[in-house]
C-alpha cells in the first residue's frame, strides 16, 4: 500500500546517500537516454548527438529523437550498442489508440529500438481510465512483446502523489517496461516526489503482480547532483543493485556535460540547440 506520508522521509534518507563522484557519474551516463526533441532538429544535429553519446567515460544507454530522425540515429550509432528511442503520442497524450498504434508501427519499421509513449494523462485525470489503458495496450501490441516500451506519465500535471502512483500501476499492468516522468514540454518535469511514487509503484507491482518495470526520470535533470539523488531514491526503495540501464534511465541532454566533468572529461561537443529533457 502506498503511504504518501513516507515520501518526505524517503527523500531525506536518499539525500543522505547522494554521492557526486566518478563512479556515480559513470553509472548515470550508462543509464542516460541522450535526448533531442526540438522543432529545429536536423540530420546534422542528430548525428552530433549520436557522436556525443559515445563518451570517454562510457556510452549512454540510448539516444531519443523524433521519428523522422530514427534512421539517421541508428546509422550514426552503428555498432556502438547504443539504442535508438523515439516518442509517440507526443507531447499531447491523445486518446486515439489506433493513431498511436500506427505511429508506433511506423517508428518500429524505421528501425527504432525503444518506444516512449505519452499516457493520455488528461483522460486519466478525468476518470477515463479505459481510454488511457487502451492507448498503452495498442502501443504494446504495435511494438511487439520484446521491444522496450516506456510510458510517459507527465507527472508534473498530476495533482498529487497518489494519482501519480495510480497511473504508474495502470501503465505497468498494461505492458510498460519503463514508466517515465515527463515529456519535458510542460513546466514541471521530474521531481523527487514523483520518483518516490513511481518507484514505489514499481516495487509494489513486482510484489503483488510479479511484473517487472523500470523508471525513467525526464525533465529538468541537469546536474550530477540531480542524477545522484534519483539514483539514491532508487537504491533506497529497490536496493543498491536494482538501478542499471535495464531498469533505470535518465532522459536528458544538458546533464551529460556535468557528468563528464565529474569524470574529468571536458566536452565542448554539446549540440547548440539541445534541450533539458
């Protein structure tokens, strides 16, 4: 059972565990979905992003780009092992399940390795739970049983932690491999409070339903200290061995330079128009 009263206590305990050192920075880099979702992205922008994802301190887990740049991304990444992720139903979180399924199928056909779909969060908040679930199910079916599916909750638009928890449980129950905080397109992105609610939902879904799911913090993760706090929250709730690239991601661009600096690597290759996702 989710106890909202324990959120502050969990965050306080996690803050005591935050380490900003090379080991933590490398851990965060390995879990990073290096992201560019800008209206003025070009093939050159994405190629530069893919180059930046391959760092002297280790490769990122994935790059996340708009669907028209999926092919550019996987070609640029080559044999690096870095995945190409793209977004669907983004950023509006519409309710048309067939449209989202078609969008997903097209992204898969273009070569995407991972799909990040926006939950119809407005429908969910209005009580239309079935409509929200249908979009997740349709996306899951369109990307097949083995592709990584991340469901973006848009947690900054939710009124309280309980509702975030409930939406997370819905996403996990309907096939999410990851639950993700934000699109980065609304004023409030990831917060420690949302992270606690979502990771607790992951813990409970595993205990109560036997379902495995990961967590992705996206929107406003800008510093190595930010990254360290989210890792510490995951360590506190799930145990120190849980948060790996298979179960934990960051969706960001600007944080990479700070993580590299902690590792003693200077980087001036940040794409000029990269956003804070």
